[in-house]
C-alpha cells in the first residue's frame, strides 16, 4: 500500500517535470524575468533574513513584540470592518440608485485617498485638540466642550479607515457598474427584494473585487508610519524604524520586515483561497450598465446621508481643517513655486502610474499566456513591495542599483570617463522604486477585472489565428479598461503622496509636494504643512475627475 | 478631454525633465569649476535655512545643493553611496546622530581655527569631525496655576511621588528624549538611569503620544501639570500664526532643571564634513558661514534656537527666560549612550 503510494508519487513527479517542459513557453520566461526585475529589491531584503536578527532581537521579543503584534492585529480587525462598511455601502448606493449630487459624490468618494494618512491624523488631532477647531466652535456657542481624545489606538483605526476605504469603494464599484445589471434584472424578474438581492446575490459575487480592495487597505494599514507614530501606537512598522534607527540594527529591522511580509503573504493566500470559491465570469463586461432606481422620501435622504458620511469624515472635515490652517499660514508659506512644484509632482506621478500599470499588465497577461499554472503564483511575489515600508524598499533598491552604478563607473573608467552615479539620484531609480512599491495597487484592480473576462472570447480569437498581443489590444483591453483606469488613478494618487522612497531616492532639485508637506510636518509645523497638502489634494483631483468620467462613459 | 489630459501630462513631464536637464547643466559646470558647489544633506527642514543658504551663495558664488531627509535616512544613504557619495556636508538636529555618523566612518576631521575658536569644546566633536551650530535646551513647561516652581529642582526629582499622574512626555522614539536619557546615563550611571525611567513612567499622566507642542497643550488643557519640551518649540508657539497656540504658550511657566548642579541638558543641531566630500574646502567654508554672526542671527530670530557663538544674543522671546547653566557634558557621550538609552526605555515600559 505504502509502496504503491511512493510509486505514484515518483510517477507524478516525473510527469510533472515532463509537463513543465511541455508547458513552458516564452511567456513563462518573460514573466519570470519581469518578476525578477520587480522583486529584486524584495529578494535583497529577503536574503538578509538568513543572516538572522541582530543581538537586540531577544530584547525586542521580550519587551516590544507582543505590543506590535497586538496593535497590528487590532488595526487589521477594526480597519477591515470600518472600511468594508463604508466602502461597500457607498459603492452599492452610487451604483444602484440615483439621488442628489450622485455624480459629484461618485468621485468625491475617491478623494480621501489623496490626503496622506498622517496628514488626516494631524487634521483630526487639530479638530479635537485643546484650542482646536471643535473647542473654538463650542466656545463661540457658549457650550461646554467635552474633549474627545482621538490620539489612541481606536482613533488611529478610525483615521486610517476613513482615509483608505476608497480602495474598497473603487474596486467594488467597478464590479457593480459593469457586472451587476443582468443579475439584477434576473433577480427582479424572480421577485426578490432589494435587500435580499444585495446580501444574497451581489455581495457574494462582488467578494473577489471587495477583498482585492481590502488587501490593499490592510497592506497600507500595516505599513503606516506617520500616523501611528504621532498617535503613540506601536505597530510592526514603528518597530521596524525603532530597531533600525534607535537600536541601530538594520538586520533586526529587516527581520521584522520579513515577518511583516509573511503576514501579508498570508493575507494574499487568504484572498486567493476565497476567490477560488467564487467563479464568475462575464463576457459582456461593460455592455450594459445598471439602470439606477430613484428612491423617494425618507429612503432617498437615508441613502444620501449614508453616502455623504464617508465623504464628510474622510474629505470635507480634514480639508476644512487644512483650509483653516492654510488661511492662518498663507502669508508666510504660500509661494508661486508651489504651482511649479504641483506640475512637477503631477508629471512624476502620472509617468510612474503609467509605467507601473504597464508592468502590472505585462505580469498579468504574460503569466496568463504561459501555460504553466504555478507562474501565476510566482507573479504574485511582485506585489509584496506594497507591504514593505518605503524606507526599507529604498534600501532594497539601492543595493542593486548602486552595484550596477559602481560597475558602470568602473567600466567607463576604463575608457577614461569619470562619471558619477548614473542611476542613483536620477528619476530612473525613482520610477523603478515606485513601480516596485506600487505594483500591487495596479495589479489588484486590473487582475480582478481580468478575472471576470470569460476566457472563451480571447480563446476563440486565438483559435482563429490571431496572436496574443493583437487579441489583447483588440478584445481584452477594451473589456478591462475600467480596471486599468482605476489602477492608473490609484497609483497616481499613491505616488503623489509617497514620502520615504522619494526622500531617499529623489534627485537634487526635484521636489514633490509630499516632500514639502513633510518638511514642515516633521518639525511640528503642522499648520504650515497644510498648504502643500492642499496642493496635493487639488492636483490629485484633476485625474480623478477626468478618469472617472472616462470610467462611467459607455 | 483626453487631449487635455495628455497636454497637461506632457507639460508636467517636461517640467520634471527640465529639472533633470538643469541638473545635467550643473554637472558640466561642476566639472569646469569644481569649487562652485557644496552638496548638503540636511535634516533641518526649516524655511529660514533656505535664506541662510542663499546668503552663502551670494557671498561666495558657491551653489548650495540640498537633500532634505531625516538624519537616519541620510546616514543610511551616505553609507550605501560610499566613496561615490556626492555629500559634502551632513547636518542633523541632534548630536547623537552626528556621533553615529562619525562611528560609521562617514565624517572626517577638519582643521578650522574659525570653528575651533568660536565653538566651546563640549559642543563639538573631540576629533573635530562635527560642530554644533545651534543649541536647544530640554526644559520643563508647567501649569502656572497648579505648580509652584519652587517645588521643581532636577530631572531626577521628577520621579518623586508628588508628581504621580502629572507628567506629560512624548514617545521614547523621539531623539530629544533619547539624548536626555543618554545624558542621564552618562551623569548617573545605567542603574540610576533605569530607575529614573521607571519612576517617570509611573508618574506619567497618559501614555506617551504626540509632539512636544502637544504636551504643552495638554498641560494647559489640564491633562497633566508638567511637560518635557524643547526650548525652541516654545519660541515657535509664542510666535504661532494660530492665536490659540500663542495663548496656550503664554499660559505655561518654564523651568530649567538642575541649575544647582550640573546644569540643564542641552543638545545641538550640528554639521560635519563628509568623509568622501568632493568639495571639502567649500564644505568647511559653508560650515564656517553657518556660525557667522549673520547666519546665527537668523537661526535665533527665525527659529528660536540658542546661538552657538557668544557674540550673538538670543532672540527676545528666549532672552526673556534669562541666562541659564548648561550641562557641559561632552556631547560625544550622547551618541555613545544612545542605544543603551533606548534599551532602558523599553525595559522601563516608556513607549
């Protein structure tokens, strides 16, 4: 019996090897090459793992680690709940119903993403502070102000949720807009009620899209540094910085990052596992849009308020606080250079967004065209960069690029050319870093839309002798356009507000708005940071509004 | 509409590229006249610094190129760049980081009579690898209505149980707290330092969070009676654009601890010349300029720091607090004890 089992196993291994040889094609090779290119910095960090943690590891385990794990789990749990409630409800209501200002609210719901979370954290602290906005308003009204202490773990979960829920909103809405119509009509014909249709039908089917958004949120939650530090909550990421800079042990920091990567990997596996259970494809991707209902009376206002709430908390309130600060500091801070700076940030962000989305498309489709099934999982390694703190990635980027630079310097030196660093300190290194860092942001929305495309269409195209690339441009791209546009918007916004990578890798004289905001905020000049922050928000609004129009256009 | 997006995108990419090409122009100019640049890696994110750099450019014709990031990140960057590092000068906002840079072999000794004569020996490196530029004192802000300043004496006395539930202080991840702790280790020994940290934790009004300014606000809001704060933040609050913040700062009293003994803990913002500085001479001239009277005047007038040279008086808000006795502990010790300080913080549960 046992022997037989062994024989079978040996047989299957042989078969597997044979299959591997049979199924590998050039797309498999291309996929591996791209994964390698994008995962290189992560690999360099991973290699450090084998040298083990530094000597303070025991100290960290004893005094700090329990706190890091507990706080990180707390944030993951409560942020998941809040983000799902806010993101899914708003996505459903704007897709299913028509009401006052629906069109404006559709894009306003994306904008909380445009404010860096740590700035939202500062703004909320400013609202509830002693001598803060609420305090002043209550004093004007001659009321006693009960101070709400927001600077704690629960407050941090609130701030992060309110600034990150749009990831869930965007991916859920893309699903509802493009996939829901046929199902809704079927459900209506069968006489199923509105609530039941949503909970029994739409929600389960939208799950892959929703979870894809949620994974992005959780990666960003785990990766947050600024807000957690200010609110006095110790998480894995604050721990990474503590062991790196305060305990002066980069190895320990890398070790902690690796643990963090493991957690993220578990999250990704979880997502894969739950998507596997829901197989749903639709050929006619954006052929018909939902027919929106127009609710009446109390329901109308109810829906209106449910959608308004996240906009109010995530955008209007913090922006109002920032505008108040901006007015106070305008005379000393405002400068026309900010307009040039905005253009520069815009240019950098849009270029990196396009590059990153391009890489995501390559990965998704090359691995699809490769007949090897495991390639798809390998491709996923590329998205891990999003979970790693930017400052750590910067190191991962500098190791290989500096080695290349030094080699280039040596080679050019042979020809008597004295060159400085060629890649480091230029936009090339920065774009590369953004692609590594934000691949997940591009990959997830595209992948979840691409999953919906029934393979039979591209397959029949290929049967008719049309090549992979042509099939992609003629047939698949139009079907996944919504996912691609969402990806461009999301990466664009993320790059606009990105900080640690930019600080370390940016060239001289290239400044971004996020860097300017940080320069003020890092020295407790929170009010002064409001003007560059507002510029980030307004610059980010431009593509959000335009691309959103493209998104909902048939 | 698509065209419009494309146009804006193209335009802004051009804007970004223009900067790149400008950079290249600079690089060629650099080759022609190498002494015309000084590359500065700085943690000082202050607007007035820009004016000082501009003054230096006008005076010497040497162009100042700046990379702004936190000192930790800059040190990491210099380490990785190695011999190819373009950095000439490293500026930090504390002495601990400078001595760490020195230990990592990132700085070099320089000979400058100007610097040696102007800066007291305890405020610069023993091997002249770095020099203090401005001073900040770690002082106590107290609630005027609830605290009699005569009850205050030393940092050590703050563990007294009469202050139970009254002390406000930010996280131990902050370098100013780490430096204070390092000075206590240097002065009293590790055992004492640990007992001190435990005593402070026991007396805390709340779990550490927020910035120095937030601790001051919490005193006025009544959350606690005493707050650790860096002197220059009080200066900034007194001159804040927010009237509420000015009022807050006016409501607290300031106390300089340990006046009867070793003196109040001071730290410096300082600068050192990078080991592989491509423009060493310019770097020295640059640092010398930073301690000139005109530069020091701006540091104190606009950023409320104590000047490092005696001939410049502190700005009037600071001057009003009076002269005080400084702890003359060599600041090298802060770097040497920094890691120990962090370990003790963790053991004592100071978050």
